[in-house]
DNA sequence: ATTTAGATGAGAATGGTTCTTATATAACAA
DNA sequence: TTGTTATATAAGAACCATTCTCATCTAAAT
C-alpha cells in the first residue's frame, strides 16, 4: 500500500509539472529516491538497469535534465569529480565535502541561513542581487563507525 | 624591469615547490595571471599558444594538475559548466555566480569569515572536522556598465 | 480507436581530460 | 663545462561523461 501510494505520488508530481508519466521517468525518480545520497547519472543508470535494462543512456541523461529544468531535481558538482550529481532535496541546503573520499553529505541549519541573510542584508554586494547561497564545507569525517 | 622581476619571482615560486623551471610552466603561470578571472584549461591553452603554439594540450593539463597538487593553483567547478576553472588566488575566498551568463567573480569578506568561524565554533558538526568553507553566492549582476 | 505532441532507443558525436610512450631537457654532480 | 639522470614534454590515441540525431514509439487528449 505504501508503494501504491508513492507511485500515485510520482504520477501526481510528474503530471503537476506537465510531464508525461512514462515507465522510464517513474523508474528514474524511484532510483534517485532509493539511492539517496547525491547519485551520479551513472549510478542512477545502473540502478534503473537492474529492473529495466532497456532504458537507454540518452533517456537517463535527458530525463535528469528535464527534471532539473522542471525543478524536480537539482544538479550539483563536486570539486574533484568529473561527473555531476543529482540531489532530490530542493529546499536550499549546504553540503559537507569529505577531503578523504568523495563523500558529500547534506547540511541544513536554519540559524545559519538566517545569519547569512542578515549579514548580506547589512552588507549588500554592489550591483549584485543574491538569489541563493550555498556553503561548501570541506573537511574530514571522523568515523568511529 | 618589472617583467624581469616577475620572471625571477616565477622561478623562485617554482623552485620553492620543488618544480623544475621550464618555459612551458612559466608560460602557463603567466597566462593564469594575465587572464585573471578563473580561466578554464582551454582559455589557458589558447593564451599560451599565442606565443608558443608548440605547447601541447597534455602539457597544459598536466601542468595545471601539478600546480594544483603543489598548492600554486586551486581548481574550481561551477554549477552549470562542464569545464573546470583555475584560480590563482589561494587565500580562502568566495564566489559570486551569475545565473544569467557563466560569470564568476571573487568575493572576499573577512567579517563574514569571522562570523562563519564563530558560528561553527558554537555549532560543531558531529564527527566532522572543518578545513575550509566556501560560499557559492548565486544571483544576477545588475550591470549599468 | 485515432491522433499527435512529446518521449525513447541506439549509436554516433562531442568536449573535456587523461594516458602512453618516445624524445627532450633542467638541474645536479663531476 | 660536460655528462648524467630524473623529470618534463609532444603528439595523438584513449577515455569518460554527456549530448545529439533521427527513426520509432507511446501517453494521453479527443
């Protein structure tokens, strides 16, 4: 019942954006939500191929691009990686970047956002209108599992 | 005399990093400083080729990579561009990203950096040690020339 | 059921970057 | 100054992520 519900949700979200509901698109949306942490197009393709190997590379890339255009996904790039990553979280947020491996973890903090808003309210940048601010927080994870 | 001086400086900076002083490296360093605003490898190659068309693509890329390794340059990526850019300013700083064109402008503000330092001092991120923070400030330039 | 705008698949093409390997050279030592 | 050698370079092939082309297909409106 949960899956029925979420499939309906996917339909609704695609319809809402004026996009046709195709098996490929549903499958790709599912992949992104299952994969969670900022998958690359390649990861999404692999995941999707487990159940439906017929979906072509072009479709994966085009679909991702479409989703980005429609505001369903956000495309992000890390410093040291070639491949782009896709983020299903659309509320503005920041990222922790591991300088050890290529991990990337979400970071949200409303207090920080308020602080930044205030700061730039008081320190306007000449001839520039800010739309959004994202922090790249580089460092190392201290994993004691 | 100025140019003599800066060439000596280049030699010194390369030597200091334990790198051989080759015409290619000097030329590439010059290009980056002449080009200023976050050139791509392609831009650097073009600039260098004006005076020395014999320098190969591989050399440009390898040299840039070497400089990044040695801390002479920093490699940065923008959201919507494929190509990496190289930044000769090594002090930590932030960037304004134009959502109109692909312009990217430096932004430095010590007060902001202090604010961030304080904030994260008071709000430690569990299991993460921060090394540096960079802001991607997205927005539009209001150009009245 | 029919229509058609829009989506897909297959593979070629592209752009940015890295690899390979034979040759050249900066810098150190003699 | 010359010889030696570790390192750097040139040329082009290879590679990877991504986009393009275009013929075929299909979701969904009628």
